[in-house]
């Protein structure tokens, strides 16, 4: 549940309680937050700034966080919004979802047939971290993001929908498309390793 | 050569949709039952199931993790306190 990011609630924490919530609920996620930020920006300094901004915002708005709800999803949503509002603007990248106009296409059942691939199971067994990481990193940001949230961080579709501000159906279709693209990338690596 | 050169499973699209839901822990009980019954009889979907499991496993275990800068934690702390 990520109720705290659904409905703005106000809990007035004392300074001591704020420090406790911040230290016990927010800071343990710094590792995955930094990795998410790095995979969005591909720049160590920007990732560091993005995480720092996220934590400062989280502290500033801590009264809208309800203890016991999903702090990780709450922080991820702040980080994602900071990235879209601040960092994408700075780097003059589009601030809106890149693939909105073709999202309807992804929702189409027709795309399911794309899933057939010539990637073989044996080929994937020989793959190393670099190849997997490069394949993931080469995906367009919206596709990369859903794979990270789902497969690396284990968020549910509902949590992802709330973090990304998109309907669950869009999460599902975007994931489907992202996985097809990832499989294609891995397939290319497999060919380069001599699997034909 | 592909493992699935010519998909002849008549339920392939449905299976693939359910496969993703199963691996994401989002499938209903009925969908799970349908799929697991189906892959006992369909090698195409069984192969695809194994491949998808393997890709998920690779993502979970082999994607390189970036080390968090050693100063980040203390910098955040100092800005909050200070």
C-alpha cells in the first residue's frame, strides 16, 4: 500500500519523531534510490544530486508521509517527479512520457505476437553482468524504468502505477513492450557470442 | 536457430500475457491453473516460460549495482540537521 502518496494526509511529527522516521524508514533505501537515479541519469554527480534532492523533499514533506505505509514507493515517486521536473528540463530532454502517442498501440493485442524471438535459453546462461546491464541501459527511459521498478525492485503493478502516475493497464502494456525490447537486445548479444 | 521458430500454439498470445502476470505475481488463481496445465502439454509455452524465468533471474542477480558515494549519506544528514 502506498496510501501516503494517494491521499495527502497531514500528521504532525515532533522533531524527534521526524528524525526517527527519516532515519528508520527513509535512509535504508538510499542504496536502491541511488541506483535508480543512476540508471535514469547515467551520471554519478546527477544521480547524487537527484537522491539528495529527493531526501530533502521527503524531509520537507514528511508530515504527509504516514508511518507504516510504503516508504520506498513514496520516495521513488518523489525521485521520479524530481527527475522529470528538474533533471530532464536541465538536460533539455522531453519532460513528458516519450511514448504516450504510441501507448495505444502497445495496448493492442497485436503486439503480443512480437514476443516470439530467436533468443535461446542456453545463450542467456552464458551472459554476464555487463551484457545484461548494457541491454537494460540501452532501453528508452520509460521502458527501462518499468523493468527496474518491476524486476529489480519488485514493485507491484499498483505501486508502479502510483509511482509513475499512469493507469495499471499502461504499466502492463509498457512492461510487455519493454520486455520484448530487452529480449531483442539480449538476442543480439547472443548472436554476437556465436549463438545462431 | 530459434527455439520457437514457428509458434503453433493456438493459445500463445493468451499464454504469454498470463506468463508475464504469473512471473510478476499478478495472475489470478484461474490464470495460473490455466497456464500450468497448458505448459504440461505445450513445449512452445514451456520453453518460453523457462526463458522468461531465466531473463528475470539474470536481471535480479547480474545487473551491476553502482556503489553509493561514501559522502552521500553524511551530506544528506548534515543538510537535514544543519
